C-alpha cells in the first residue's frame, strides 16, 4: 500500500492525525487552484477552508479508485468555486443593473497588499473560456499531470492537451495586450 | 511520425516543472522552436507566478485550529453516536426483556395461586399454553397427570379454608384430567375411535356460596358423598389408564394415583373435622 493510500485509509477510519496530514499536504495547492479561478485572496482562503470542511464531512464515504487523493479534493474545490462564481455573477449583475459599485471590488488596502502581477495573472485566467480555465488552473495552480487533470475533469488526455495549448496561447495574447 | 505541437508543449512543460530551462527543451525540438518558444516563455511566467500564490500565513494560523476543532468535534460525536439499528435493537431487546421479566415473574407467582386468588386464571392459562405447546401424546398425558395432581393439592387447601364450592369445582377438574389420561391411553390402544370421557365429570349440583369458616353437618355430608364418588371415579380412570400406559408414563401415573388418593382422603378428613361439633 502506498504512503498516501495508507494515510487516506486512516483518515477514512476517523484518524484525525491522518486527515490533518492530508490538510497540510494539499492546502496550498487547493488554495492556488481556487485563487486562479476566483481571483480573490480572501474568498479563495474561505473557499479552501470550506473544501476541507466538506472533505472532512465526506471522508468516511471516500472510495479509493487509483486516483490521487488530491483529485477528489479538486473535484470538491471545483464545485465550490463554480458555486461561488455563479453566485458572484448574479450579485454582480444586480449591482451593475442598479448602477451600484461592484460588491467584489477590492479595497485600496487589499490592493496594496497584493502582488499586482499575481492578481493580473488571475484576472487573465478568469477571462479564459471555462474549459481552458479549468485546465490551466489545475495544471499551473495544482501542478497536476495531464493524466490527473483528465481524470479530475472527466476528459480524455488529448482534449486536455489541446485545451492547455489554446489556453497558454490565449494568455500569451493577453499578456501582449492583444487579447 | 511528427508529434503534435500540443504533445510537445506538454512534454516541455513537464520538464520545466522539474526545473529544466526553456533552452534545454527547444534544443530537442528545433523544427517547432519558433512556435514553441513564446508559449514556453508565457508558461514560465505562469509557473513562477503561480508558485508565489499562497494563502496568508495569518489565515493558515487561524484555519488550522478551526479544522482541528472540527476534527475533535467529529471524534466526540463518533464516540457518542450509537448506530440507529443499535438503538432500535436496544429498545426492542429492553421491551422484550421487560415483558419476559414481567411475564416470568407473574407466571412464577401464579404457580402457587389458589382458585380464589387473582393469579389463578394466569395459572390455568399457562397450563393451557403448556398443553398447546406439547405435541406428543405421551407429553400431553404427563401434563394431564401433573395438572390432576395440582388440582387435588388445591382441593386440600380449599377444604382447609372451608371453601366447599371450590372443592367441588376442583373435583371436576381432577376428574377431567384423569379422564383425559384414560382417553389418551384408550385411543393409543385403538379401542376407542372417538375420544370421549370414560369417566363423566361428577355432576355435582352447583353448590351455593358457603361460608369458609366451617361446614355444617348437612353440607359436610353431601360434600363427602361427592368427594368419595369423585375419588372413586378419578382413581378408577387413572388405574384403568395405568394398565394401558406406556412404561415411561407408568411411574408418573402411579405416583399421581397415590398423591391424588391421599389428597382426596385429606380433603374428606378436613371436611369431617370441620363439621364436628
């Protein structure tokens, strides 16, 4: 049995120490993925914590399917991010319609604390079509292999490679101000 | 066969994730270098910037204890949580246990009940249940013998208390059980096709309620006649059955005949002494 499988098996049986180990190991990757999808540090932090809370609630029903455990976490993270973005798009629409300031507009203090480049990166990724955005977030944010991304998204590896190529090409254009 | 540009790009990205440079990768794909280079440069920027994306240290410091709290709460909940089927099973078992204890206690208490006591009906019900649960003829015969003895014992006690109506009722019961023993044995021998009472139950005139303290002379005389007649008929029936009974039942039947005879004698003796001036 692999080390990860052993840790996951113990976590399934209710070993809090094993779950804490998985938390420490994967928190940053999940955070990075969510950040690249939502582009907001505070929201990404809260959503990442929610991913682990949900994982803790559901871990007893987790079934090992020869996939890295992190794929399961990314699936939860993906759903969390989608829900968040869906709610955001509704809120933004209402705010825009009422000619009110956007509710997710970061305050000047927050802007000052952030690395502009990182925020720009996230903003550019958010402009990609959803399929390309998912692939780029998982590939660069979570550093999953093409095979792992394919399994996590339920797509074949060839499709994922094509989405990756088109996504990087689109980001290149945005960086050059052509997008 | 020429590789697709998507495959080459992915191969180079994997190498860059492991620390190789753009130049190392381009050397291996000179034919695609012009197309590949800008994409790899963009990717290098993304790899570098992505690595810089980290949650704020103060957030992690806050989030970790929160998760530990949830882990602790989950562990405590798990300790307390009894599976639903366990709870249902426990309730069912407790209910059954209470019923059994109450029933066993009541049945046990009713074993010594006398005909004028509230638990006597439970005693008779239990006897009927026992009879219904026995399927062999021998078993049924043994139970009839046992119950005839019981009734005879109760008859003595009722006579002692001066309750002649109960004494009469019990003589009927003894006779009835004795007759059942006899019928069973006759049936086994094939001498009788239809079960019938060989010994008719004593047709004693229902006795009016009487005082328990003592018997007047007239009552005592009538009672003695009924008892003597019942004794003769019941014992005759049992002796008749004894001749035809299987060997395993014979010792039980012999002892029952002796006990029932003694009980009749004792009852008659009590009535005689109770009627003495």
